[in-house]
């Protein structure tokens, strides 16, 4: 397929219209470190990462602490730039896109969300409309939200089950409510790609499952591409289409949950033995922590 | 274990909205829920609320200004004030002799002073709002961060070398103040850049140290000056709103108003920046460039303000805090509203400074510091849960 010709440099955001061979993300031999690569004791956070994210799939990134999961997600969101290698977003190099063009296509939900200023939930979600704002010199930097913005925000809030919190202050929310607010903000951005860093970390069981099924619904309805970093191997196994398992900044295993979630892979990457059987309902791999009789390091 | 189908926590019930009015909007795939504006009622800043708040504040500013114009060593009635302002503006019939001295007091002394107070207060509050959003620190304030003392040092150096003594070169003082405050902000900017997010107390510590260094240098400069000049220097440093002549005052106001308008152009961006560095970038803001622009504006405005009124502290912290409690966090309203309230606050504080201890005049910086210092401690100790 030929290179997509964007109108005025913008990527066509009508999802599904061109769901062709173009990969959502195409990473080739990506290497990344914090600081300068020429320094003496440079520690590469990511090394030779090559992977593709297909449009309309949910890709899970798992791995132990310090394996580079979050860094990889930040590279995808253009919050950091790789020292080596290239990232293509729907066939366009990420380095060639401005921060704003990226934000019109990609939404990022960070892991920790300490809120200092008492914005309301509705105001916070509406901030997701910022990349799509109308620009005119007459509005001074005010840029009042229009009907479309409000509609997108209201829809996102309903999707995340926070519509009833609209007037609450984000500083007064519980961790789970705040997390859902941040995801709603990302959805209000109307992205083609949604990047989430540990979205279920602060959530109770009901909302963990709720968020995962919303992500699947958005994938099915809008063709949304989702990349999700998670510590929860079971959640990744049940809800992701494919899983990339990272170890020390390299892709140790990549494929469908059934291919990746094996006792050998988990032992290799995490250094501990787990029990894996088939989920009684879905048949997908189910990971169970070992009983006290099993040795941690075989 | 994993919940099976039909279990109460299955996906469909998990996402059912508890709010009865919104439940029907959860339509199956493809359906767009019909959303009225109702869910946002009172939850977001609307244009009508913006205008309402600003109108009230403007009206209040005018009323307070009239009040401040009345008070002083000589009381001037409201009728007289209106009459004098009218004749001054429209050059009406020549006033009787009895009114002439009153006219001089009002137009040459009190009016420019009240105006300067309002302008300085506005700018300090606006800069405070911008710095708080930028550093994600509700305690940021040009005075606390050492930006004001940086500007004061710049001005002191200029005065020492006689740059500010001639009328023609008076316009150089704000430039020197700008240079000084830029140095202070640069230090803070470098610190903020080297951390992912600068912890609140580190910023304060940086401010303390910058303040100590700059104060020492200012003391040094003051002590090697001629005694009569150093006395004037001290009076200025403690914050005074002795208004300059009208040409200088109008030049200053033009300069500051441009700064305010440029800052107003960043209000929506400030909202996003207040979320944090990474969220702001992921929403498409070139944070490095934006931060530089806002820091530069803050330095320009602080420099100009300090070069005329000395070190007037805490307005940039108290006012935005109080205003935020009332009007909310949206900078589109917070910044202009804080500017108006800051103007009113300093105008009133200066009137108190002029009138409370007649015939002595208290430096207005003393009054704002006495009001702001305890407030700062209150925030630091009793509201620390909000500052973490």
C-alpha cells in the first residue's frame, strides 16, 4: 500500500475508512536510554525492539519491573525520542509528526495522576479536546469548547461511568475514580490509538473488568487500537489480542496469549515458576501463583 | 477466581451508570447517545459565568477605587471626586479656587497612586497564577521564589551605577529588573528541568536560598551607597507605591498591559500544563517552548513591577489561592479574576498604609507580608494534604 496522503499534514482520523495494510505502529530496531548514549555507564532501557501493532488490536505489554514497559509506551506517545531506530505511526514517521499531530491520533493515560489543582471532572475530561481546538486570534487563548467538544466529553464520561461525577473536583476523587477520569479524558481526545500505563492498578475488581470490557467494545465499535502496559498477567491473557513480553529492554516473547503465556516463558522472564492452565470459560491461559511448596527459583 | 458469566460483576453491569438520567444513553454499538448540556451544568466554566464573575469584579474594583480615592490625609467627598475627574477628562469649566488644591491632591497624588497599586497588584497576582500552573506548585509566588529579589538586585545595581538617576534613562530600570528576575527564574527553571517534577518543598528551598543570596547582594550595594540614596533605596525595597509622573506611569501601564494580554493568550494552555509535564505533552503541547514563553513573560512583568514598587510580597500566592476556591481552577477565569482581585487587594492595602498611621506612612510591603506570611504558614501546615 502506498503512503497515506494526509490532508494538510493531518492523519485521517476516520477509523476504519482505511483499515488497510498499514500498521498502527511499526517499530524497527528501537533502542532507548535516558541521558546521552555516549556516556560511560549508559544503561539501555530498550534495545533492538522490533514489533508491530496492528490497527484495531489490543496489545498487552508485560514484563517485570524495570524491563522497559513504561519507557516503550512513552516512546509510542512521543513523550521521549529513541536514540536509535524508528517508529512509524500509521506509516508516518513519529519524528516527522508534531506533538500536536501526534496528540490528534494518539492518547496516553499515565500511570500516576496526582492532581494538585481543583478542576472538576468535566473540566478535566474536556481538556482531552485540546488537540482538536479551533484556533483563532480573536479568542485570546480562551478557546471555549463547542458543542462537539461537549458531546465527545459527555460520551467519554458515560463510557467510563463517571457522568454522575461531572461536578466533583478531581482532588476529591478516589484513586479509581481519578483513573477513570483520566481514561475518559483520553477517550474525549477521539484517538485512533489509546496507550495505557497500568490502567487497572488502582481499581477494584468491578472496574478492572469494566475498563477491560470497555476497551474491547471500543476496539470492536471504533476500531480503536489499544496498547496496554500491565502487571496483571491474567488480565493481559484474557483481554489482549496479542502480548509482548519484555525482559531487560528486549522483546522476550511476542504473540497471542496462548503462545506467550507458557510456564517456560514466565520462568525465563520473571524468574519464578507459576501454574498455567486453561481458563474454564475462555480456554485462554490462566496463570496461578505457586503454592508454598514450590521453590521460587527452580 | 475469575467471575463467570451471569455473576453480578460481569461486564455489562459493571458499566451501568448509577445516575438514572444517563442510563438510557448506554446504547448498543454505533448508537450515539443524545447528550444534552445538562450533565455539565455547573461542572464547567461557561462563557456566561465568565462574564458574570468578571462584571461583578469590575464593578467592585470601581467601587473600591472610588473609596480609596476618598481616603487620605484630606478627605475628598465622592461628589467632588466625580466632578474633578469629569472636568479633568473633558476639560469642563474652570473650577473654583477652593477646589484647586483638592484637584492637585486627587489628580497628581492620589489617582496615580491608586492606579499604580491596582496595576501592580494585578500583575503580581497574574504572574503568581502562571507560575503556580507552570511549576505545579500552589505555593509559587514571585516573591517567595526569589524572582522579586532578583529583580530588585538588578534595579539596585542599576541605581548604584547611576543608570536610573536621569529621567530619560528611567525606562532602563525595568530592563535591569527584568534581567535580575530572569536570572532567578533561570535557576528555578534549570532545577525544575533536572527533576521529573520538582517537589514543592524543593522549590521553596530554592526560593529561600535565592532570596538569601540576592538580599545579601542588595545589602552590600545599599551599604556602599551614599547615605541619603541608600535611605531611599531601603524605602523602595520595602515596597512603596509612590507613583511616578504620568508619562512614565502610562509607559509602565502599557508595558504591563501588553504582558497581561500575552499571559491571557496562554490561559487554556496553562490549564493543560497544570496537569503535569507528560499529560501536557501527550495533549499536544510543546512544553519546552511554552514554558520558556511563560517564564519570560513572568520575568518581564515582575521586573517592571519591582522596578517601580519594590518588593511587595505574597500577593501572587494569596490571591490566586483565594480566587481558586471561589471561581474554580480553570485558568480562563482564574487568571483575569485573580488579576482584578489582586489589584483591589493592593489598592486597599496601600490605602491602609497611607491612612492608618498618619502622619507616618507604612511601606505597603509590610502590610502585604503581614497578611501573606501567616496565610503561607497556614497553607504549609494545615493544608499540607493538598500540597503533597
